[in-house]
């Protein structure tokens, strides 16, 4: 039998490239291998699940068996690959060798963890997949007070969602304003004010040093001396592309697994996309780029070599208390920000010296201007 196209990972990147490939080629054997349970789900729904009162099972869209049938593929679940041998076009699952025609790495990013002192570290929950979400929901049942670590996009989304789900929120992060890498301070202030209006308490500047059990729950000891009572902790301090197995196999790595515009790694017949990939220098941990990559890569795998290009990629942040759309200026560009509006409704625009729009952050009613502004934005990968 011909060696299969092998996809590692059944997140949005893995399943979407499989789906796009099957539109073009219904015969080549296809094998998907995943460390998790292989259920198909939309990861962005994880940070709106409490407001909608959804259990993990309610967020699952298809079981792996149904996906296998739909994709005319084999889906191996709870199977972690342990090595790649590019010279022999095979990978390792422990002692078992699996040969491939082409190998697609879609194994995502892992949550960053920092050591915390105290006797309650197991009550710190990262939420980066459906199984994490199920664990957190089980632990949060009957509890009231959640401490959110991190004030990035995910931390703010969880804060808003958990409040909608009936929880009290304290948010701790070592930054001056929320979403510091994404947002102009005026837009960040609007989001923070919105969340504070719902009751969230922000502790910006310190980090969590120690988490201690008490008779009545937990105490979070911060580096500025503050002590916050809580029942459990959500960690949203960032993600790191999974690169170790790729590096061990000799693939070129920077922040992510480096691929060219054809999603090709530094080794023949090995491709990468999604959170683990750095595409022509860009490691974008969002859905829109990976969908664009999935379509291009499927063409290449079907014999029609296709380079990926990115248009503007604005991100809608799911903080319903303060609607927010953001398109940060592309890397290497320099511009000047102008800010209009006040309170919850901020329009922050970044333009270059010739007046060309480079990026924006829109909150509240200003979000309505996004479609018009998107037409002016430069592509991220022309
Ligand atoms: C809470 C949350 C909300 C988000 N909201 C948005 C949003 O609103 N809009 C947006 O654009 N983006 C959002 N994102 C980001 C977006 O969801 C991700 O960029 C995207 O889902 C990543 O998909 P992926 O397939 O690359 O990785 P993943 O979904 O992480 O999939 C990785 C897969 O690889 C498997 N795997 C890992 N290691 C191995 C191994 N050694 N062997 C076998 N299998 C392995 C895993 O089991 C998994 O199946 C959000 C992210 C989070 C966490």
C-alpha cells in the first residue's frame, strides 16, 4: 500500500487541512494521529462556554469515528508521537515506526507554566483544549471565586465569560494595561473599565508568588504583598509553539517551526501549519491564518504547489461587555497612533508617515467601522 499523508494533531489546523485535502483527493490514504481524544471542536468556544452554560461535551462537534468516516481517513487517538526520522520518511510512536508520504505537523502550542510556591499548584488550570476545559468545569462546580492569571486576549475573555457564568473574578498580570502587545492603551482602558463595571478586580503589576490552601478555599499571595482569597485559578499567561520534536529531528526552529510560503519546513515532505508554525516569519495563533494555510497546503499536497498569502487578519475579541476588534500594525512597520472617542467607544488608528492605515483597535460602537477600515489595511503576507 502507498504510504499515507500523515497529519499530527486534530485541532482546527489538522482537521481543516484534512478536510481541504479530501475536497481535492479522495484516494490517497490519510492518517491523523492525536495525543487527545480526537473530538472535533472549535477552540474559540472554550472562552464563551460558561456564559452559554456549555459542558465540554456540548462544545464537541463530532466524535473521532465520525471524523474518520467524513474524511475517509484513519484517526488514531490518545497517541503521542515521540520522534521523526526525516531521512527514512517515518515517525515514531514509542517503538512503533509509521512511514509517511508527506508529514504535516499541526500539533499546536502548549501553555506556558511558571512555578508557584505553596500547596495548591494543582488548582491552577490552563485551558487550551477541550479536555482542559472539562477538568476546569468539574473543579469550578460549586465554587464562586476565580483568580485569572494573565491579562492578554484569553485572560480577558475568560474573565468576561466567567462573570457571565456567575463567578467573581480577580485578574492578576505583570503589565500596565490589558492586552499590552495588542492594544493601544486607550482601547485597553475601555476593555478594563467594561470588565470592572461587571465587578472584575484588576491587580496589574504584580505576579502570583504563592498559592496556599486555607480553611475556606485558597489564598493567592502576590509579589506586591497583596493576598487575594479565591477558590481556584485559571492560568492564561501565554502559549509557546510546540517545537521540541521538530528540533530534535533537525528541522529549523525560530519561535515556531519555520516554514516557507508553501508551508514547507527545512526538510523535504514535512510541512507545518497552525499554532506550531512560523510562516515566513509570522507565528499567528489565530484561526483565520490557519484556515488560509489549510487551503493552500491542501492544494500543494494534491500536486498543485500553492503559496499562502495573508490579507489583513483582524481579531475579534470575545469580551461582550466591551466589543473589541483589533488589527495590530504589521511587524517592521512604524506609524503614529491617533485616538478618537471616549469611554467605551474608542477608535485608535495607526497610520504611517504618508497617511496609510497600518492597524487599529476599535471598541464599543466604533467596532461598526471595521469593515470599511479593513479595506484600507495592508496585507500581512502579500
Ligand atoms: C480559549 C481560547 C480562545 C480562543 N479564541 C480565539 C478566537 O476567538 N479567534 C481566533 O482566531 N483564535 C482564537 N484562539 C486561538 C485558536 O483557537 C488557535 O489558534 C487554534 O485553535 C490552534 O489550532 P491548532 O490546530 O494549531 O492547535 P491545537 O488546537 O492546539 O491542536 C493541536 C493538536 O495536536 C495534538 N498533539 C500535540 N502534541 C502531539 C504529539 N506529540 N503527538 C500527537 N498529537 C499531538 C493535540 O492533541 C491536538 O490535537 C483561542 C485560543 C484559546 C485557547
